[in-house]
């Protein structure tokens, strides 16, 4: 997740688990409210996100 300029240094990094829960590794410049909003979005949409990612990978999602 990034600011409007899509800079790497200001970005937050989330790891998404198989059940849609996410772990915040790096907060970047986002505040707690923004992080909660992103995590809620991930929880609701993680299956669609997984399917879209898999479409772009010739080997599937992380070789699975």
C-alpha cells in the first residue's frame, strides 16, 4: 500500500494469510486508521486479489 505518489519508501507492506488476515510488516507513512481500512479491504477481497495475481503468473501463486 502506498501514498498517491507510489513511492517505495512511504509504502506500507502487508503479508496476507490464507484466511485473509494480514500482518503489517512496515507501516510506511500510513496512519493507524488507514492501515485498519486497508486490512479490512484485504479481508473482504483477498480471494479476488489472489485470483488476479494468479492470472499474471505462469507458475501460479507462489508455485501453488
